């Protein structure tokens, strides 16, 4: 029986010369480090052997909240190799958020930054986790100290397509986060499709500048490079100047729109600087047509926009080369997210559950080998999000034009996408409503020049209470990930409501739409 472990597929694509460079760190603040393909193989084997030695139950969750580093990526690959389930957590998450994720996922192993060991280990041990390791971004910590005592050969765990590989938490409209369960089959099928659709070549070089705790940086970028045996230039955090400098030796870049906006602010962005590049990819949030056009005029390159989600990985993409399914079209159309990827069924439906005519707007539903297997321990929620014929309701609203291009026009879910991170107003409102003196609140997204969209909070005080806006923000900062904090907070006397008594968020958005732009 062939082993369908994703790690095996990735490893099979390593180049023949295992001593060539697979990853090179390129941070301005630290000397560059080079990792060969052989290093990746041996380091993942040592970590997988360490995990094996812990004699964990099959499919144990390995929860990881650490700063970005090559070793953190190696830990992800080792988790696949050992056959366990990777659970990445954004480093911005605070105590209450981590407490929820660990309590909900019940990981057998937690890996955290050395500086957070005190509080994270307390939460983990209380929740029944047996093993807590540390991993710093400078190769320090107990995880690597323990791993060096293990052998550098390891037979990857036998896996099938339906076996779980990762759980990605994504917030919900109710404010409660759900763990999207992704299988080896989901991840592998998507990586293979993107390899062909984006015309990857072994001599491609990817600039990796995204965080590695979400779909974009962890799966799309890392799998893309590994499954093509392509080198990565690795930045521990996004730095527009460093990316520009490295474009001369790279060919592929992936970013959320904010990254493109910030690079456009650099005078050094010229056609010459970008001449060596083959492909610029954008996703995770809407790319403004102004950014798309300005990028073209400043660099000569047409950004390829694609669309995806934690639950589905990548769904659609503008073409990289002629798409034979769409009469050989090659055009990357700004404002659209392109065509459904090969193997992805995508349809646009009305509220009654019927397909809308071409060009008309409706809810986007998808089906395919990339679509997740459900929300962790939430069977009812999973059932709600799928149709009887097996399509997942994305919560995005869009249309398909007569040429087959998909455009996202909005969302039926109440969601703010800020700098590529999702913020669910219901979660923030829940925290604000708990603050002393608060009667009620509403959080809405408004346009922002850097982050695309940011949250603004409107708060009503209880009778006789004087609320301080900056105090509300400061209190939230201690409880929530920083990107979720509303950029402004206003104390108001009332909120606009419709006849049913529901807060009219569209009116609030309109009132505050020019707050930042
Ligand atoms: C940082 N800040 C943000 C923010 N990021 N505010 C709103 N939205 C964001 N995304 C705020 C912090 O709260 C802080 O505020 C200040 O900015 C500085 O923080 P920082 O950490 O130094 O910011 P910076 O390093 O500049 O980060 C910005 C960024 C980062 C754009 C580089 O947000 C980022 O890497 N975004 C990418 C997200 C991503 O990978 N998404 C993919 C999801 S997958 P203060 O007040 O504390 O100073 C997905 C599926 C798909 O969606 O299709 O891909
Ligand atoms: P996440 O839950 O973090 O995976 O975010 C997924 C959501 O990001 C999708 O449901 C979309 O709303 C949004 N998204 C991703 N890519 C794009 C894009 N290119 N254009 C518009 N929205 C996008």
C-alpha cells in the first residue's frame, strides 16, 4: 500500500543534490543561515523520532505557538512525518485565546516560545497536556535540546488521504473559534494542483515573508516551494526593503495586499529591481484595483490574485499561463480572483439554494478534494455549513462572469479582514460587553490605507457611567490578539436599528467610512 503521508510527497520532490540550499534566512538583523535539503530531511527525522519516543496516541494534536523560524517549519514537517496533527497558533494570541484553543483541542504536546513557558505550560498542564517544550527563534529551547539525542533517520508514518494532518482555528460569526480539520489528502491535492497551475519550476526561488501559522504562509507558500524542490529565501517577518533587495535573486513572491501596499511605498521598487521575478501572488484579502494597477505600472508585473480559506485551502486563481478549460485565457483580471482551480466545483447560489444566472450575485459554495473534513468536535456546526449535496458554504458572496472569472463582492458572514487576518466582530463585541459600565457595543469594519480594513467600536454606556474610550482599547489589548483591537472606539448614545431591533451595521460603516481614508 502506498503511503499517502503528505511528508512523503513533499520529500519525494527534494532535488537530487541533497546538499544544495533549500532555505536561506535573509533577515537584515541576523547573519544568513543556509539549510540544505539533507538538513531538512535529517532535522525532521530527529524531531519525528522525538515525537515517537513520547509514545503519543495516534493523531495527537501538536499545538505550536512560536515565533517564525526555519525550525518551526521543520517542526510542522516532523509532525506530518510522525503522523500527528499540527495545530499552529498565531503568536499574537493572548492568554484567554490560548486557554480556549488548548482546552478545545486537548493537544498531547504544546510547543511555545521560551519567554511564554511559565503561563503557557500552566494552561497546558491544567488542560491535561503531558508534554510542553520550548522553541525560540534563535534555535534555543528544550525541543531542539531533546531532539539532538535522537537519530536522523525515520520512516514516515503510514497515512491515508482521509487522515488528519492539521487543525486550523478560525473564528466564527458567533464569536467561538472552530478548528477546521484538514487531511493529508486535502493538503496534497491542493499543493499538486497549484504546482501545475502556477507553473512552478525547480529553479524557482520563493521569497517567504508571511507568518507560518495560517494557510497562506504555512501551506500555500511552504508546500509550493517544497513540492517543486525550489529554494526559499526566508524572512522571519515582513520587511519591504529586504524583500525588494532579494527580488534580484528570486522568482516568486506571495503576500497579502498590505504587503504590496507597503512595498509600493518604497522608492526602490522599479522594473529593474523586479526584473528577475516571475510571479507575484496576492490573496487572503481583497486586492484593491488601484494596488493592482500601480504594481503593474511600477514593476511591469501583473499580480496574480487568488482566493482561499482555512477550510478549503486554495479555491480559485487567475491564470499563470493559458488555461485550456477557459479557451486558453491568460489574462489576470484585476478585481477578480480568477477561475475555480482544477478539481474545484464552485457555484453561486441564491438564498433559496438555487443557482443564479451567470453574472448575478449569490453565495459561493465549493466542493472538491481540497475541502476540509469538518470542524473539530462540532458535528452540528459542520452539518450546518454543508449542503445536502456536499458543497461547503463559504460565506463569501460573489459572481461568475461570462468568461468564467469569479469576483468576490462581499461576505454574508460578519467578518473584518485586516491586513490579511480575520476579525469577527461578535468576538470583540463579546469582550467589550463584559467590561464594567458597558451596556452594548457594535464593531464594524471600515476602509484603511494600510490594512485594507480595520475595526471600529461603537459603545453604549450603562446609565450614569462615563466610559473612557482609550481605557476600553487598553483593556482589550490585555485580553485579545493585537490585530483584533479596534483602531478607534467611540462612546455613543444609541445604535441605529431596523424595525426588527437589529443593529444596522451598514449604516455604522457608512458613517465611519472616511475615518482613515
Ligand atoms: C499588525 N497590526 C495590525 C495587523 N498587524 N492591525 C490590524 N491588522 C493587522 N493585520 C497592528 C498591531 O496590533 C500593532 O498595533 C501594530 O500594527 C504593529 O504590530 P506589528 O506586529 O509590528 O505589525 P507588522 O509587523 O507591521 O504586521 C503587519 C503585517 C501582518 C501586515 C505584516 O499583519 C501580517 O503578516 N499579515 C499577514 C496575515 C496572513 O498571513 N494572513 C493569511 C491568512 S490565511 P499597536 O497598536 O499594538 O502598535 C487566509 C486564507 C487565504 O486568509 O486565502 O490565504
Ligand atoms: P481565513 O478564514 O483566514 O482562511 O480567511 C478566508 C477568507 O478570506 C475568505 O472566506 C474570504 O472572505 C477572504 N479571502 C481570501 N482570499 C481573498 C481574495 N483574494 N479576495 C477577497 N477575499 C479573500
